[in-house]
C-alpha cells in the first residue's frame, strides 16, 4: 500500500514549482466563481425573472465567454500572458462585487456579458503561461494538474457557495467571489512575477502563422466543438435522464456525478503518465477518448438496468481523462507554429461555443424526440468526431506534421 501511494505521488514529480503555483491560483479562481452554479436560482428567486429571461441572460453569459476568450488570445500575443492574467483576475474581482447591485434585465445581461468577457481572457493566457513554465516533456501532465485544480475548485465552490447563501445570503456570495479573485491576483503577483520566476520553455516565432489559416487546427477545432457539445450533455440533459427515467433522487444524482470527480482525482495523473510512455500519437489517443465517451451514451439505450448508469459514467470519465489533456497538449504543441495566444484562444473558444449551443440543443432534442433518440444522435456526433480525427491523422501525415 505504501509503495502504491509512493508510485501515485511520483506521477506528480518533475513539474516545476511555477506550474504548482499556477494550479493553486487556478484552484482559488475556480472555487471563487461559486456564483455561477447559483446564477439561475439567484435570478429566479431573488430578482423574480421569468425562465425565458434567464435563458437570454445565460446566452449573454456564453457570448461573453466567447468574446473574452478571443480577446484573451489577442492580448496575450500583444502584451504577454502575465499582464493579461493579472488584469483579468483583478478586474473580474471588482466586476463580481459590482454585479450584485444590478437588478434590471438589460443591466444584468450587460453585466454578465462583461464579467465573462473579462474573466475568460484569463484562460488562454493561463495555458500559454503553463506551457512557458513547463519542460517540453511535462506539458501534458502539467495540463492534467491544472485540470485537477479546476475540478477541485468546481467541487468545492458550490458546497461553500451553498453555505454562504444559507448564512449571509446571495450578497455574500458576490463579495466572496470578488475577494477570492483579488486574493488570486495578489498570489499571482507574488509567486509568478517574471522578474523573479524564469520561464523554462518560452519561445518566439520569427514568422508566426495565424491559427485561423491553419487547416489542421480548424479540423481539430471542429472536433473539439463537437466533443464539447457531447460532453456537456452530462451537465444538462443527463441529470434529467437520471431523474425522469431512472427516478434517482438529487442525492443519488450528486453521488453519480461525484464519481466522475473522484475517479479523475484518483486516476487521471497515473493514466496520463503511463499513456505518455506508449507509442500512440496525441490524435490517436483523442480518437480513443472520444470513442469511449460516445459508447457511454449508446449503451444507455440497450437496457433499463440501473447499473448501466455507473458503467456509462465510467466510460465517459475515462474518455474525458484521455481526450482533454491530450487535446490541450496538441493545441500547445501546435501553437509553436505561430501566435501562442491565438492558438490557445481558439482551443478554449471551441468549448465556449459548445456552451452556447450544447445545453439548448440537448434540451430541445430531449423535449421533441425523447432520451433514447437524443443519445443516438449524440453518438452519431461522436462518430463524426472520430472520422474527423482519422482524417486529421491522414492529413497531418501527408503534410509531415506532428501528430
């Protein structure tokens, strides 16, 4: 047992202290955005908005994310990742605090859009910083560590947020969100100041290529967009399926979704370290990951046995653990061809766009066609993603590009 634990800890070895600091800052930042899971409740219960109004406000949320990600990539290439991260975190803190004072439909739409536009400039800058502070051989595991921080933040945030709401109300939630962003800014300035902390793999390209003219990356972008739409069903339509079809309680659903986070926390880093030693390419591993996620949906149509829900969740989790780190690593490697911020922004934007369409499309499909037909359509999207990855492997091989 002691040896097993030591081997587990060894999978985290070799990562730079800057990456660990960046993971902690990300953890604080993600745990700090605890207002997000309670946003719809706040809008309907406190401000008495109709569901249709909330839908438009959430659209503003998604659009703000897309604009912020694009802007973050541009600014990262213009002024550098450090300045973008500092200004994004600090400004987000101030905007979160100010958001509680808005109470009209128009002002909240604008406010949510601005908060997300400013907050999500952080994401491409953070990935470029992570790449700079990672040795080339550690980049995929560095991505995995950041993912662990994000998952822990998203797990802890709602729990703390619920406690804050019950004790001091929604107003306290906005204050805590804002203050945690400001605290993350102070920590970032203290530990990742370029004058003190030297990058390990920072580079400049003499004649940078635009990500928007990179055909291989556009194929990859479409795959990630489709995968984002597929993956997001586990956070919108799937909980409805658990409740309406299998009569699970909220507690049961929470346990099932919690299994995802527990398996990721326990196994993702050892799994990634082992996969890095195999002969498989990044595109090949992504293909396998998407295949597993697709299987997690189609097997639900085979039987009404409740145990299939656990099996489906495990398929999805393993697929997610493989697809996300290696797709991120693929994007980082590809970014060496041109403007790093632009490439990483385009990668993150795939998921921002998926947020705009994924939840709504899934709900509409369930409403008009039912769950089984929806899972079949989602599986078809997974098959299309797999075919695109096969074509991407062929295209890159033909053009002698790194896979």
